[in-house]
C-alpha cells in the first residue's frame, strides 16, 4: 500500500509540473505577442491572431520573437 501511495503522488506531482510548465510557456508567448502591440486594442487582437498563426505554422520557439516582430511591423490599422 505504501508503494501505491508513493506512485500515485509521484505521478500526480509530475503531471502537475508538466501542466504548469505548459501554462507558463503559453503565458509568456501571449505576453510576448502583446508586448509588440502596446496599448492599441486592435493591434493586440491582431497580434493574438498572429500568435495563433505562428502555432499553426509551427514556428520554432527560438524564432517566435523575430517572427512576431516582423508581423507587428507589417501591421496597418485599417
């Protein structure tokens, strides 16, 4: 019974750690995209859409900042 308790708590802890890691990565990616938008609400929405496009295109994490910066530079308030 002791081994079962240890196994369950270990698996639960590893799952929680993985979940937290993924959430923090999503938050930092979102904050990065929004940092290029400033206070402009339309540009914020545009940048969040571009972030989703980057995920769909499977832009590598190392290239994400430069990719988002290029997209932000191409933004035109219509």
